[in-house]
C-alpha cells in the first residue's frame, strides 16, 4: 500500500430488550428528532503516518518520537501546523476530554505517549490542565493500560464507573442507555481509539470507541453492531463534540480482538487522523483488511462480521464511507 507523500483519491431499540420503567427517560423520537450534524463534506481528507522502524513491536515508544510523528500527521490533513490547528479548534475556556481505549492492557490500548502528546498540544492552545480529562469506561482498565488515576488538580484520569452515569435513561434511535456524565461535562472531545479487529462487530476503531460511554454496550453487539454503533455516535453529545479522531496504530491487531492477541499483532507504526469519523474508520478498516489478506485470513465479510454500521453512519450524514470521497495523505 504505497501512497507516497502525495495526496490522491483512493478508489477502489431494533431489539432494545429494555423496559423503560426504571425512572425518567429522555426520549428522542426518530420522526421528531432532526439530525444536527454538519453537512457531510464532499471530500474528506485523512492523514496516515507509518514509521514501523521507529516502533518495534512490544517496546515502549519514545515520547519525543510519538510527539513529532503526531504533529506531522495532524499537519498533513489540516494543512497547517498542528499547534495552529489545535488553537483553532480549542479555546482556553473549553473543557476538553480525551476518550481513550484501555480494554487490552498495555500492549493494545491507547499509548500513554500519544495521550501525553495530545495533552501537550491542548496546553499549547492555552487550555489549563484542570480543563482536560482523560477517560474510559472502567478505572481498572486505565490502570491495566499503565495510566495513573487522578480526580484532583491537573489533568484528570478517570473511569466512567467512578465518575458516574446520567440519572435519566436516554432513548435515541435504536439505543436505550444511561450515558456517561463526562459527555455532558465536555465541551469538546478528542477520540483516541486503537487500530484493532473485533471478533463480533468487525473492527473497534473510532465510532465503536463510544460504547465505553454507555452502561449497557453488551446489548448492542448483535448484527455486528449495525445500526447500533452508528446510532449511538449520531447522538448530539457525541457527534457534535468529537472534533478529531486519531487512531493509535503504533501497534495494530488484525484478528482476535478486542483482547490482545500477540500472534495477530503487527507494528503498523503510526497514526490515522482526521475530522471525519466515518472516513477515519473506513481507512482503518481498509488497513486491517489488507493485513488479513496478507496473512491469508478470511475477510471480515467472509467471516460474517463486516462493519456495516459504517455504511449506516454515512447514510446518517456522519461522514464519508465511500473511498472515492476520501483523500489520503501519507507521511
């Protein structure tokens, strides 16, 4: 897969099972609720960085290497320096949260070095550390991934199981869940998922990462997550607040996920970044499928777990799935 350094177009409560008798419920009827997403762009620019020689599999990455490569990646799709781009997205008074993925221990979770590099860019944009929160669904997952919990001064590192869920059940399209309080507490969100296969829904990239923001994600894995992943992401608390998705591909996993499975890991050695969540996931899916083909493993379609929810997301106006509408810049 040789993109070189040039830019080009790549070608190539449906069963909620929930009785809403648990108290009050915030309902958003499909007929009454108008999707407030921005107009879907004609072309979505996505940046890919790949320096596998800098990230030997199983070794802790250099913080400075991660910081430098991340800045290059963001600048490639934003077409301005990373620090300037962050200054345009974020204001000093914003409360910004980073949704990481820590389900798979240190080897296949969002690397602390990437999280630190994003925090540094936020600080360069003028955000005080007290306005930044790093979170995932369970505090124990953060600990297992090497993070240190903090609910006091400075950057907060929390699990939703500690910070809590909203008291009212939210019904939105096919989803009926208690949402994490951190969603309403955040003005803006940076999404930091991992380049990883998922044994039920095909891939667990950016959009699927927000299953960590609801109390009952186990209900929404049926039918390979379609339409549930897209429907959840379409809620205004997510789609209107996530400004940037950066897939951590320092290490990737093309089979056996979401648990870490070393036999199917490889050092992709970089990041996939963009502001279109569907396009970012589409490129991540393409990369995982290429690795599966390289290792003579059936495609996700052949394995009956193609992530059709990404096509549903495109239909909802969340972004571009069609490869002809995705422009890729590789570093």
